[in-house]
C-alpha cells in the first residue's frame, strides 16, 4: 500500500502518519520533519530551507521535489506514506512523473479536514507545548493562506485523477485513526 496523507497545517497529518506507518509497515516520508532535521543539523539544505520554513512559506519546488525523488528512488519494495508532500500543483505533477518512472501505480489519497479555527487552536497549543518556530499566531495565519492558495488546488487535481478519500479530522486521535482505517 502507498499513501498520500493530505490536508491543511495543524489537521493532524504527522500524528496519524506515524500511527499508519507503524500499523501498515510503511516508510513515513515527512518533508516537514526532513526539513526540520536539516535545519537543526545546519546542513546546506537546512540553511536554504530555514527562512522559508520559519516564516511559514514554502521551500522552492525544485529543492523539495529533488529530496522526495531521492527517498522514493531508494525505497525498495516497502510501501510509503507521504506526509506534507505534494503541497503545490507543480509538486503533484512532478510526483506523477516520478510514479510513472518508478512504475508505482497503486497510490491512495486520504485528506484530513477540520474547520480553520480548530487548526489555529491546535497549532497555537503545539507552539506553546513544543516550541515549533512556525507555530506562532502570525506565521500560522500565513501558512493557512499559503495552504488555501497553493495546496488546496492539489485536492482538485487528485479528485480528477486518482480520487480522494475525505476523513473528518475532529475528535480524539484514536477516532481519527479509526476513520482512516475504515476508508482504507
Ligand atoms: P504543517 O503541515 O503543520 O504546516 P509540516 O511539518 O508538513 O507542517 O511543514 C512545515 C513547513 O515545512 C512548511 O510550512 C514549509 O515551509 C515546509 N515544507 C514542508 N513540506 C513542504 C513541501 N512539500 N514543499 C514546500 N515546503 C514544504
């Protein structure tokens, strides 16, 4: 099984992705986690990405596509779970090309949803608890704008091609996991 877990910032993709990856033995590919590690380690990628990530913007497509390509090319026989990618139409198109190249056909897309105020409340809480630099009021607002302008169109792109399973992201973590398992 190969999965793309899609949805707005703060909807719980990371939390659910960890659980699904463990249950289904999938390689969890989180572009956000990869970028945060690169920033913490001060690698060249991290140095380039830092300003974009911390201001709530997007890292340029060519950089992030190259990163995902490297990981997918080296994935052997194991299914994967993409979390936080694709986030733009250009990334979605590049990913389709990559799937074609690597003869990956079976990919399911699950989209988690929640009202915007809930997303904001969750991110503010996470900022206080975990100190993520992009979880501050102003940056959160910007991330939601970027999501609506650049990432939301990816949903339509997949609805027209592969189909998207919508899952309500409200409720307990267990509730949401159960709903995802049901649509899979
Ligand atoms: P969230 O979904 O809560 O915004 P992520 O951990 O997925 O958190 O992403 C954090 C940040 O990392 C994004 O705001 C963006 O700056 C950067 N990032 C992650 N994935 C991508 C991507 N596919 N393309 C461009 N930038 C990305």
